[in-house]
C-alpha cells in the first residue's frame, strides 16, 4: 500500500511530469499520430481487399454458384480435362528445359570469367522486358506458313505452330529467366572455393556438382522452379498467339477460361479459373516457406 | 616429396602476378611464402595445387610434371583462408569427403572411413565436434577441421593459403604453435602463404620473401631477418629506419652531411640506408654518426620508443631499453650498431 501511495505522489511531482512529457515526445518522434496510423493501415487493408481478396473470393463464388455438382461437372468436361492435361504437359516440358538451361547459365555466369558475360546476363532478362504477345509472334515468324522455316517444316510434315511443340516453345521462352535469375546471385555469393576444395580432395566434376554445388543451391533451384511453373501454367499472351485455339487440342487452361467466358459459360470458366487461383495460393505459400529457407541459409553462412 | 618450380610466369591481363619464379622445396620442409598482397604468393600456391595454370614455366612434384595433371590427380592437400568447408555437411562428413569420392576400386569401406575420420579429428583435437555443422564452429575450429579434411586423403604435399588470416590475434598465435608441432608430427612437405612476417619467422623452416611477382630472398628465418638481401626485404621484415643517402667517393652523405659510416664496395649514387630500430645506440651529442633532438617518448612493454628529429631534418623512430633515461627535448648522438645500404 505504501508503495502505491509513493507512486501516486511521485507521479504528480513536477519532475515525474517532465519525464512523462519527454517519453511522450520520444513516442511522437518514433511514430505518426494515432489517427494517421489508423488511416494508413485502413487504406492498405481496403486496397488489398478490393484488388486482391475480393477478386479471389469472387472467382470461387462464381465457380460454386450453381453448387458443387455443377462445379465438378464443369471440370469433368472433356474439353476441360484436355486443357488441364495440356497445361501440365507444357509446364513439365518448359520447367525441365528451363531448369537445365538455368543451371547451366547460372553456373557459367557465377563460376567463370568470360567476355560477353554482361551481355549474357542482359539477354537472360529479355523475356521479362518483351511483351508476351511479341514473344509468341517471334515463333509465328519463325515457324508459321510464311515464316523462315515454314516451307521446310511443311515439306517434312512437322507441325510446330498450333500444336504442343509451339505452345511449349513459347512458354519456355517466356519463363526462361526464372531459374537462372534465382540462382545467379546465390551462386555468385557462394563463390568457387567449395568446388575447388572438392576437386583438390579428388572429386570428379560430377561428384563435385552433385555432392557440393547442388546441395548448396537446392532451395534456390526449388524457388526458381516454383516461380517458373506458376508462370508456365498461367501464361496467356504468348500461348494465345501460337496455339490456334483448337478446342480440346491446343487450349491451355488460361485460354479455355477466356473462351468459356466469351460463351457465357460462367460456372465452367470460373471452375477452371479457380484451379489457377489455387495454384497461385499454393505457389504463394511454398514461396514464403522457401524464402525463409534461403534466408536461414544465408544466416548460417555469416557466422 | 619435393616440389620444383621453374621460371613460372602468370599474367592477369597486363598485371604480372608471377614474373619468372624459381623455387625448390625439399622433402619434409615447412616453407613460408611471405609478401605483401599482390606479390603473387597465393597465385604461386594455387598453381602448385592445380587450381590455376601458369602462362609459362614448369611445376615438378616428386620428379613428375605436375602441369600434365589436374588438381584431382596431384594429390595435394589445400587449406583455404576462408576454410571452404562444405556448409551442408557435418564436420564428420567434411573430413570423410575425400575418402568417399575415391574411385570404387581403392575406396575404403565404411568402417575404415569411420576409423580414419576419428583418427584425424583426434589429431586436430576436435573429435567432440563430429556431428556439428561448420556454421556452429568458431573460426579456429573451422580451420582445424579444414586441415583435417585436407589430410584425410594422405596428401603428398600440404598447401595452406593464409591459413590464419581470418582469425583474431590470440587464436592465430595458438594455431601457429599448433601447426608447427603438427608438422613435426606428420612431417609432410608443406608450403604456407602469409603476409604476416611474425607468422612466417615463427612457424617456417625456410622463408621465401616475394614482391611484385618475383622472389626477393630465400633463406632461414634468421637469414632473412639478419641479412636481408634487398631494400624491400629489409623494409618488409622487422621494423626499420629508412633514410635516403648519397654515396660519393667512399663517403655516405645524408643531405649535405657526411656520415661516419664505412662505404667500401658501395656503388656511387642515390642509395637507401636501413637500420633496425633497436640497432640505434644512444650516446652523448656528437658521439655517433647522427645527431638529433628527442621529440617524445612512449613505453612499449620492454622498450621505450622515441621519436627523434635528426639534424638533417628527417624524423625517425628508435627503440631503446627502458633503463636508458630519455626525455623529450634531449639532444642525443646516435650510432647504428648494424646497418645496410642498398643502391636505388
């Protein structure tokens, strides 16, 4: 009890008041007034709700608007199944090709010195800076009936445009920076010393790669593959140009969504769209986990 | 195992990292490559290891042409300045690495590998860390593990690149002693690179002093300290007083003042006089070759260090025993007990 009284007394003393004012001033220096804080946070929440959460909710709401059965039926349509299968096949091809390309490019850039290295790095970024439609058109110019290789391809009865190879090529082109981009800074930071140590201990090139290099970059590889896959499955522009929109044959999921929507088949369109939205959510979660892994790796290196 | 290097040249662009280096290392030696950064010592070590290739010259290890072999075939243990431990492997697996990647025909079985790794961890006195990861070790522990890993393959020669360069002073001193006794125990031909003269003089049997891609002097620690072969070596090893002098007609001059120093056999012209700080004997004014006024005096453990303004205008630092009374403002005579004069 005596303690409490003492406290009240000391609080009312001029010295204590001055101290309280000083503390308040410090708080003011550190943060904005409460009203401003609330306004800023509210703005962010409203913005995110309108532009991110609401569309996501709407996609699922529309997909299930006629009930679970209609949703399941829309996904079981042969056209839908064909689109899902094609999307998976194209993603599998472009991700594997880009995985190999990305590893080789990142290895070359991070571990060797050669002329034209800066140019190569710039070149890797090209697909990010070119509109996907242009990327698609490039393949039309190359392999189309009037294109450079068009005649030769026709003579040999090889179909690239308006078929799986064309879609896979366009998707691969659009997505090739992801793996390389994820690995180059990681491998540059790690340097070549561990590889040199492995070789001086008698390891062969392959042993060095699989036992030393790959384990060091595995989270970076997964990160690159994840982003590459998300983009490969969701790519619209480039694929739209080269696909030819042959129903049940060359429509990927994003293309099919557009077609179904144009035909007022909203449930079917949003059912497919909901699959893509789920892919996005899974990608986001996996990305967060991987980023944490990558940061942990960096911390353990700093000791 | 002997190592012989003949007329080695290595250029990076226009910069000559090695500019004609000849060196012979005897079996069982512990040799230090000493020099400032950019002197080419690390490049020389990496070429011997097979991690770099020379533009010209020869490397012969135990009579075999090493340049015909890759780093893998040379059977050389290499210890890196920043350890280069495999960060995703435990200490045990790091040490076992060299044994696990051997060709199947000569690879040891699990039990033998386990025994060998344990033996090596005992040797570096870190057997209790076998299950840890490199990020959980201190710098000194990491470097000892790196050494154990290099020794696992029973290397013909051991190369260490600034092995203690990334460690703090106290750990560095401990590891120096430890490395010397370890070398005594395993007696493998070893070369280590350092820019720390104290380290080179304390650890090595023989010291190679390098500068600008060339070898300046090869000799025992006593040789390079007592009889430096060049102005660079004198200036680089030990703390020296350096004064610009003129040699003319058998007389050594500092500015316009003749010094009472012997000048036989010296080429006439601009030269540099080197004296160790502790080799300047203090006497009454007029007693020595130099005369000067004490500016200030500081104590450094067993010695006192005085800044002296010479009558010619130059300021030098000398070390004197603590019992010799010196005060700022004193005028003293200085006589170099030992000195060397190099042309140029």
